[in-house]
C-alpha cells in the first residue's frame, strides 16, 4: 500500500500554495548610466542612480 496522504489539506493551505502560480515576472530594465540590470522605478545597485521606465513621446 502507499501513496495516500496521511492528512487532509485544508482549503487555506491549498490556496496559499496555488497563489504562487499567478505570480508574474519582474520587469528588468537597463540602467542608462552603467548599463546594468535594474528594476523599474528603483535605484541602480551599482551606480546608485534612479532609473525610471522609458516613455516614448507621441508625435
């Protein structure tokens, strides 16, 4: 015998585990100063400059 779980998993335990399936990847941009990877709207960890997401101008 075997393969049977010894205890029932509660709804909250199952839903907490499944909540990780909906996570999205983080947007990593390039620092314009040192060309290193950095998260948007954060300071660059290497050169300490603020990096904002680049916007394109409408013409």
